[in-house]
């Protein structure tokens, strides 16, 4: 199967090699790096809402959490939406 058209999607992820070369040897508190206010969506929302939210907030990954418990159920990435619409 060939590569699907990107529809303007450009990933800034460069894969494990570049990631490894950019790691620091320092240690520290993970919460100093982690975002505390995470934008999420529930599984009952339409895909259109999720894609509009991702565009509005300029994010490429969207955690899918349970409405009642807030428990992580999955993650939606821009490539998922592109593949769905093709």
C-alpha cells in the first residue's frame, strides 16, 4: 500500500534516532515539563468536533477520556483524522 496524501499535514516528530540524540543526561522533576491543563475529549464527541478542537488549540494529539471518570481511554492524532477522511 502506498503512502496516503498528507493534506498539508507535516509532522515535527523525527523518530527515535533524533529523539535519542536530543536527550539530556540530567535528572529532574517530570512535572516541571508536563502540562498541567490537558485538553481532552470524550469518546461520544463527533470526529468533526475533535478535528475542530485540534485546529483551534493548535494541537496534534488529543487524549480521549471517559466523561464520568476522566480515565484515559485512548489518544487521537491528526493522522487518524486524515486517514479517516481519505
